[in-house]
C-alpha cells in the first residue's frame, strides 16, 4: 500500500514536471507530432498515477479484502507508466520510430491493471 502511494505521488510529480518541460522547453524544438506524443505520455502518466494512489487507498480500506488482485494491478499500472509513457518520451526526444512498437505493451499493462481493479471490487461486493 505504502509503495503504491509513494509511486503514485512521485509519478504525479514527474508528470507535472514533464508537462512543464514539454510546454516550455520542447515547444518549437521538436516537431508538433512529437510534442503531441509527449503530451499523450504526460496525460497517461498522470491518469495512472492517480490510479496508483486509488489502489493504495483501496488496499488500506476494509472495503476490499482481495489484496492480491490490487497488488498485481498496482505493479501492472506502474509497469504501464514506465513502458507506455517512457517509450513515448524517448520517441519524442529521439524520433526512433521502433519505440512505437513497445508502447502498446504498456497499454496492455494498463488495461490488465484496470481489469484487476474490477476483479478485486467484484470479489468484495
């Protein structure tokens, strides 16, 4: 629980920092399509940072007793941030298009994480 709360908060902070970096330092220095890609990475990082914080809160509550599903969801969400957003950040800065093939792996991790949150909630009700 503590790990996911810290990971969520750190990633939310990084998302804000990367968003500011993109808006103030990258604009005009990289192609617009890569700036859009950067913004997508920032948005997904923030959405899933909030997801990590929600998982930490759910794990600490007595509402959901199935901590295994939530724990897996948290790890998958963190992996998704690293793979999805990370690959898009590197793609935006380098233009290495092969990185676009890695990004969907992070997307699948996000989807699986949210499915596990649903599973944990369904088992609790």
